[in-house]
């Protein structure tokens, strides 16, 4: 199944006139109104070699249609090399203001003295989103996310879209306004979901911004022995419109076990399960049987 580069497609939507807004996203992309469109997206490229090579493999196989890169992370250079040799790969930026792993931390791309409200006492990003929501100054958050975009460009990465690691930029009015402002400045599509996230009362979207109809992510409540069933059910129950399934890929190897120690959610075994599902024949067949169009 050939995936249409979703960022290229959505940029076509940005160019559409306001008069076309009554048409569905599918229609504006040239599909019938009842088409089930799916962005099958992998987060966290750059975190570790294991995450990178699993994600590259899934991209190369067409098992996923897009992925996003964490620019402050230690293995981002490997992703930049892949991006330069795979110019058609749909690689966005997973804008990063948190650093969740116990012994494997990272901090800002911008100089620390210019973004002090974003950093903890160790000079790294906090492990959870709450300190970002409570302490981040919007001017410093904007400074940092712009620095991440500029670093990506300097590395030869031409990002196709923006989203937010752990949803940190979706946790307050000021942060989400910063996120959208930067996306508009660089004329990049960005992850936007219908309705306001918790704690947010205003989402300053423009008329041509594209909003997802549905986003699906596995939660820690999904039993390990029902992992594939969760995703197959998600595919079977997709509704017409623009959907996104977010996965986290990697291999359950010594490297990723060390990186994600004492952190089972989104850890090495979790990422192996996600990889095994999206590259499985059963998952591919489910997409075909349910007439899902990857974008």
C-alpha cells in the first residue's frame, strides 16, 4: 500500500481557499468524503540507536508513514544522516521540553542561560510535563522550539511537520500558542486534535489549519498479551476522516533496556511490541481489509 506523504498533502490543504473549508479533509485531498485516512506515525527518533534502526526499518518497509525526531537527543546525528539519504521520508520534529528517562537525560538546544525556566536543577529538561506547565516562560519556550527547528535545518533535516514530545506544549494556553506560532512561522503542518486539551481554553488555529479527527495511542492499560488485538481493533473501528495512530518503535535489546530502565511505559519491551505489530502481516492485512489509506 503506497502512502501519500502526509505533510505534502496537508500543505495542499493550507493552500486551499476558505470557500473549500466546508469540504472534508478527504475531499480536499482528492479522496471520496467517506475515505478512512490514516497517519501511522512513530515518535522519538534520536533517543537511541535501537529506536532509530527500528524506525528506519519500519519506514523503509512502508509499515509506518511518518515519524518525528527529538533534536536534543544523543542519537539525532544518526537520524540526520538517514534524513539526508532519504529525502522523501516523512520526518517531522517531536519538539522536546522533557527528558523522562531515569539515568539518560538531555537538555536544551538553546544556551541554558536563555531558557532557564525550562530546565531543572541539573540543567536538563524535567522528567514530567507538570514543571513545564508551571514554570516555563512562553518567550523561553518559543526560543527553545525555534532553536530545535533551526538545529534540524542545520543538520540537513527538512522537517515535514511538528508535534510535541509527551504533549508538553499542549498543557497551557501560552505553550500551545507558542507551538502554533512557530509552526505557522515555518509554514509547517502540526499535530492538532479536535477539542481543547486539559488545562487549555484557547487554541489559536487559523482557518486553514488541519485538525485530526481521531488520535490513537496505546496506554499502559493495554495488556501485553492483547497488544496486537488493540491495534487490530483500532484499525477495524476507524471512522472516515483523518486519523492518526502513534507508535513508539525500538528493539528490546541491551541498549534500550538500559536507556529505559525502571520505566515500563514506552520502555524497550513496549517498543518491541509496537514494532512487531506494525511490521506484521496481520496488521498490513487489516489495513487492506478495512480500506484504510495511509497518508
